[in-house]
């Protein structure tokens, strides 16, 4: 019984190690997000014009997610650095009230 358990554990350890090796050898994809500021919006969004006005002066890329099922929180502002890592995310009214913070984060992300 103990020998069977040890064989099973050894097999699982080898499979786990092989999966790790294969994952490291897989080519990396590019960043999930493009660097800069992205505004996620949808037609009929009542807050989106106010967010655009609050972020005036910043280069904002806009993505329409009306065709994506399950998206409920628009507008959403995503700030990413040069590596594609998300540094800030604000949704709804906080995208308007935190506009100054978003702009400063966008300027820092460019550096």
C-alpha cells in the first residue's frame, strides 16, 4: 500500500515538473494591454462623455465593449505601463473623480 502511494506521488511529481518545463519553453505572448490609458465604454454609457472630458489632454485609447457579454461596469479606465502591466484601474464615477490621479499615473507610466 505504501509503495503504491509512493509510486503515485512520484508520478505526480514528474508530471508536475514536466508541465513546468513545457510552460517555460512556450513562447511568450505580448502584453495583454497596450501601454497608456484605455477607456472601456459602450454605446449609451451616460458617464463616458464626462470621463472623456475629465481626461482631456491625455492620449486615451477607447474600446467599445457593447458586443462583449457580461460587461457591466462602464466606463472603466485602465492605465498600463510600458511593459503592459496594469498600474491603475478605475470604474464608474471614480473614473471621473480620480481623473487627476489617472493623468499623473499615465504620465508616470510613460517614463
